[in-house]
């Protein structure tokens, strides 16, 4: 007798084994270590930490290794790991104005206090495959003799944020701390509901899939939203993370984390109550994640359309559209659940389609129009 | 069997308590969707995480668990979810509907009648029955609050006008306790009548959409319809090709390369 496809436990165990083999690849090739991933695939680690909402380069590298480089899968692994961790305390707000900078650029001012600092970036590389990297194990690494590198490695003074400089003139909107400085909405503990406040929005965007966010941001530049953005500033570096334990009552330092911050300034024509000024969009990501931080700041600003009295016409301006579809765990899970069996639903549809076809055929046969049959006949 | 490195039923106790509170609220307001702080589970969203979280928060060491998908105990995902609970709780599992204390299901209600004391946990992909008509949650929430269900009835009426019949065959909307319209999850409408006045507690978990809702025992569950076009369930012309059943939901099985097929009673019935 024919047996419908069913997956027994043995089949699942076999699938695990095949997956492990495929992940490891050719045994003659040395195994990749977690340290190698966190050192040499740094940007992948940063993305996984950002969207995985865990600042832990080692665990992010482990997730990347376990997922064979599928970053969305790695993000899933890290999120599932963090989901049941206890929430012990909230840290103090980080001060990016005191960031130890590795990179800082502004598109709005040529020269500014603290200067422009290119730092490590692919921005000015010519995208030609570097075949010298093919020679594994013998590559000498960076050219340590280069004269510039000595000065480039020296730590830099903290520089004020561009947005704060503009603020002195009142040209940029203030984003004051809300009254009473309420605890922020916690997306990892509470369900997202609409209308969502700014803290929920920024958390959602920070965890959002980079590809989705990038496309949403891009759409605002192509007419699907009112947008005239300038990069006020992008900065990447480390900031100190502090905590005030209740039982101590004073601040202790937990260490430094690397973050990328983007402040986008947008023209705003003003309203009846507000004078013309620049509005802001904000982006923040763990590690070095400029594409993500920039996309986030554009979408953050676009989502404020209603708040600023702009006409809402495009998807990137619609909070429910953006925030309900931004999470890669949700979208990847639900799109891929279509692989699961749907025999029963499909069977129900088959039965309906056959019934409707039969009714149509009968109608065609006896279709000498005596009296038109209404739907309720 | 149980992996002692993992907390009992995976979730920490605080999370379980939060979910139980949501369940209690859901039971108190039959058919109302209670938002809850759904967690990322080690299985993907859309693959039963809502049902898994509900089961994880109610399961105890003396429970007897049954897991089905499409009415079958041995489809891949059912096997995987059952393995998850065996690994994290060590509880006994069964394929026997009458013996189970908790039955987690996707897309079917067991054909063996349930009894008092049993809990049926549904995995729900889309908890909002009006989402395909009105995607904004802000709006559908209002419609529920005002019991303004015209949208739903117009949708069913349009089916009648276009096709002469209601073209929804699964996830067929129901009115619970005369108050809330509810998505029964993608069970075939064939199963809808089983929800009505069922002696078992029916819990619905939507992990991705972060909602829990419930139908308490002996609660009225009415499938929507019109006086002149009452709700009706699927019927088959032939009986089951294997056991001859005429009262079962029939699955079709393709038997040769030319698309030949035979119908068989669903496993939900045959395993009992």
C-alpha cells in the first residue's frame, strides 16, 4: 500500500547528521575556529549581535559557525538563546558624545571640531578582487611599515556630536527626555502594540532585518515618502557601559562596547506652531554597522510622518507596515512555514474548486437562458 | 530522556507565569485575543511557537502529551515538537486521543470526541480573523471592541454573490459565546462543529503575532452563515478507500504517476 510521506524520528536524526556533515565540509580542510570568525568576519559578527540583540562577539561567532554562515539563522540562534535569560538590571544611558572614535564623518560640514576621521572603511576602496588574499596562511597582514599607521593607531579625543553643535542655534529639533524619564518600552518582554512610542520604534528598527530596512530606507529616496536627508554625522567607536546597582547606589563600569551611530537631519518646512527647522532620524547598531545605522535613521524619520503632520502616503511612513514586517525571525519563520504540510487545507480547497467547476459545467450544459439564476437560487 | 541542562519545559518560571496570566484572561473572555510577551523559541515562528509556549506553560510532570499536525502524529513537525517536550520535560507521550491530557494540534481537531479535563492547544498562524480584510491592527481592535463585524459578513456575502457559495474552506470564522468573532486556526470547516460546547478546554497560541485566546469548556461556537445560506461542512461522495468510513475528513492520496488517487480517512481518527 502507498504510504503518504511522513517523517519519522529516524528521518529527523538522519537529517541532523547530514546537516552536521554539510556544515563541516571537507575534513581535509582545517576547521574554522570561533576566534577566527570573531576576528576575521568581524562585520558578520556585528550584524548578528545587532539583530540578535546580544552584545557578545564570541556567541555571535559561534552562531555564525553553527549556521554555516547563514546570518539570519545565526541571528535566530542568538535570539533563542537570549529569550529566557533573566533581566537583571538596566544600564545607564550611553553617552555617544564621549565615544572613543575609530571613525567619524559628517556630510553637512567640511570642517568641524574633532575633524573628519575616515578610520577603517570600504568606502574609498576600489572594489577589485584582491587575489593576494587567495594565498592562505602566507599573507603578511597589514603593512606595518606604512608611516600613517603609527599615528592612526593613537587613541583620539572625544569629539562633540554634530547635532549638538547645530542645536545651539535651535536649527535642529530637540528630542528631550520625556517627562519623568519613564522606563523604555521593552520589546523583548512586551508585545508590540500600535500606536507604538519612540522607544518601541527604535528597538524594533535596531533589531530589524538589515535588508528589509535598507529597502525601506531606499524607497524614501525614490519618491515613496517626503525625504530630504543629510548625514549629520556617522560615528563608530567604543563607549563605556555603566550600571548603578540598587544595593550600591553609585555607578560602576561594566566595560566598553563598540557601536555605530547615525544622526540624519531632514529638512522640515515648519507648521503653524513650529518654525522651519531640521528634524532628526536616529540610527544605532552594535559594532561597525553603518549601512544598518543609516537605513535605520532614514526609516525612523519617515515613520514620524504622522507625528510631524506630514501626509502619510508611502509604506515607509506606516508604522504598522514597517514594524510588523521588519523582524527576520518573524518573516523568515512565516514564509518558510509554507514548507510544512498543508494537506488538510489544500484538501479543503481541492474539494471546493472541484465543486465549483462541476457547478459551472452543469450550468454550461443546461445553459439555455430561461431565467437568470441569482446567487441565492 | 529529559535533558537536565534545560529548564523544565524550556521557559523560565517568570515567563510561564506571564503566559498563564494571559491564558486566564483569555478563558475569562472567550474568543478575545490577549496580547502576550511571546518569546523567541528554539523553533521558528510560524512553526508552532504559540502552541509550544502555551503547552510549555501548562504542562506538568504527570501530563500525558499528544502532538498532531494535519491530524497525524508522525508528520515531521509534530515529531519535532513532541521530541522538544520529551527532551525538556521528560513527560510521557501518547498517540491515543482518549488517554492524552494535553493535545497540541495544527490544522485539525481530533475526530475522537474530547472529554472534560482535556486541553486542546491549537497552533495559530494568524489570530486576527479580519486581517485579510483590514491589515491594520489598530482598526481591527476597534471593530472587535465595538462588535462591528459587518466587514466579515459582507466578505462572506460577496463570496455568495460571486461563486454561489462561501469560498472559505478552512480557518472558517466563528462567533464565540455570542460576542467575539474568532479565527479557529486553519482547521477545515469540517472540524468547526466540534468546537461548539466541547467539554475540553481549547487554548489558542499565536507566537509570531503574540496573541493567546481561548474557548472554555461548554462554550457556544457558531460558524458564521446566513439564514438562507447556513454554514455547512464538507461531504465526500465516496467513503474512505481503506476503512469505508463515511463520517471522517478524507485525505486524498496520489497512487500513481498519472494522478490516480484514492481517499482515506484522516489519521486523526485511525490512530485511536
